[in-house]
C-alpha cells in the first residue's frame, strides 16, 4: 500500500512489521524472529517471511505441513482483501488495514517458553499440546521418539525426515496405524498413540521402530499411490494392487506390509494379492458388503504372519478364502448386481472383456474410454420403458458396456437400433455381441448379465 498509494504512515508500519516481527535475512545474516522445524523452516522463510510471490503461486508442495502453511496464508490474505475491497478510496483502505494491524497487536498473545534441556523441551511440547485441539498421532509420536532417543536423536530426526520425503502428501498417521496393525493387536486411531508410547519406551525401541517404518515406507507409498510407481517387480502384483485402489480398498495394507517384512517371495505375494482382489470384487463390489468390516480380518492375518503363527501360503490362504464369497454365492449376487461408481464399472467391464477376449485388450486410460449405458440415462421419447424399471435396471451390469470416446459421442441417448451401428464399429468384444440383439429389453439385460457372471466367476477366481 505504501508503494501503490505513496502513504508515508503505511511505510512506517511496513518497516515496523519487517524489523520487529519478521526480522532480516541474507546469505550471511539470519535475524528472523521465527524459525520453524526442520521440515518447514526453509519453505516458511522463502514463501512467507521473504515472500517470493511468483514462486509461491507456482510451487505447490506435496508435504502436508507446507500445504497447510500456504492455505493459512491464502485464507488470511483473501479475508483481508475482501475487507479492503469494500473501501471507497485508498485512505479508507489504509485505515482499515491499520485497524486490523492494531487489533492484532493488542489481542494476539504469543507465549515464548525457553529451556536449555532438550528432554524438558519435549515434555513441555507434549504437556502444552494435551490442551486445546488434538494433535495428529504422528506429531505426538515424533515428539515421543525424539524425547526418548537420547544418543540416537540425530539418527531419529534424519530418518523421520526421510520418511516424510518418501511419503510426500500421504497421511503419516494412517501409515503408522497400518504398520502397527501389521505387527500387533488391532488398534483404532484414537488408541494408537497410547499403545505406541507404551510399546516404544527405550532408545533401542526407538531406533528399531524408526528404521523399520523407514524401510517399509516406499512399499506403503506404492500401495497408496500405485500410479506414481511400483514397489514389486511382478507385473501381476502391481496390476492387482492398482485394481484394488480402483475399488478404493486399503484395509488390506497391513497384510502386505507384514508379508514384505517377513520376507515372503513375490510368487506367494502374487497369489495372496490376487485373492484379496477377488475378495473385494466378490464381497464388496458385487456382494455389497462394507469394505471396512474386513479391516480387523487383515490386521489379524498380518499379526499372525508377524508372530509366525501363519508361515506359508496355504495357512494364510485358508483364513483368507474362508471370508470370500463362494462361486455359487458370487453367481447369485452378480445376476442382480448394479454398479453406480463409474471407475469401478469400467474396471469390471474391462477385466471381463479382456479375460474373455485376450487378443484385443482394452486400454486402461479412463480418459479415452467411456462407460456406456445401453438403455440410456435420459430416455426421452425414443425409449418406451416404464420409469420404475428404468431406475431399477439403469446401472445393472447387463446394461453397461464400454466405448472409446469417438463412438460414445455418436450414440448418446439414441435408440438401440442407432446405437448398434456404433457397437458394430467397436473393436471391443463386449460390443460385438450386442449387435446380435434385435431390441434392448429388460429380459435382454438380465440374460446378458447372467452370461457376464459366468465369465466374471472365472476372472475373479480363488487361487487354492
């Protein structure tokens, strides 16, 4: 404001803010009033204290705390800007901004606590943060690890930083909970910190814990974000893990962490991951069971692997397959199933097609392939179907197919006769069979769905 409108008083306040509250910084001098922790200090200094605006706008960091700093800055900037935009002239803007500044000085209190004992600093942190808004479990755990690490403090700090860099924007608390559930008795997030604190009580415990979660962090990242890179060499494992994320499945993560931690080879992991994919497809997508109900199952399997109660594929698989819908149950459920989630429907139809016709596989890029409702979402006057039946059968698997973008744009809400012309041009096997139907009726939806179920039960088989 002092530069734009040449208001001398604004210049004075600007200098006060810079000297009293921000401080000076150069390559040879650091007189900044506030320095954040190791993860955030450079980001905070560059984009907030030094305010390199252009870089701040284009640099979107992946570390959660950096994102929060930027969100906080943008929130206050936009709120202040809204107040100033209502002003009639530059002088009124200045007076409003000055009022905000003076309110900040008179109402905001900062408590400064200093100790020359590092152990006391960690105790103070935990005590102060036991009040007010709860901290993330990961923050409390980090403080606990630093506090009891003693001679290993630098090792623990550096390893924690490596974990954050590996995981990027992935929730650290979520990772730690999945890691805990891969080794010990099942824990909800609200109980996790207490259990971790009781379990990790010596410098040796701290070193072992931090090194193990650092070792497994690349695997966890690939489980959460398979599109950013795979951990395993086996392409079938990676494909199944990608399919599981399409189904939004994650409760199985502790089981994979346990298998890797105990050194199971990829051939065994491949068979187990295949059966996990089968479980989620059969039970949750088709059987309509809630995915979260299997969280305890996977945690129990993982802890049994860790304690070597389960030591081979046969023993693990026996417990796993006991929880998967049988072929008969799956076929019954499939015949009446509907899928409303578009990406899941694309996955199911693509896999059925590719299993049935492995010579012409469908590309996996969901931006190039579209979900087609044979009986369309909007009936208009071209389809003579009762509204109640339309609602009931619209998302049935028998009424769904896939089309590449160009053909999908041609069919839209047309009659079945017009649609068949595009189906005949498609290279997708699922569509070639549609041209054999003379009309598209409820009976045909049901018969097609039954036929697709017979392929699906083989594609999502249970490996013995």
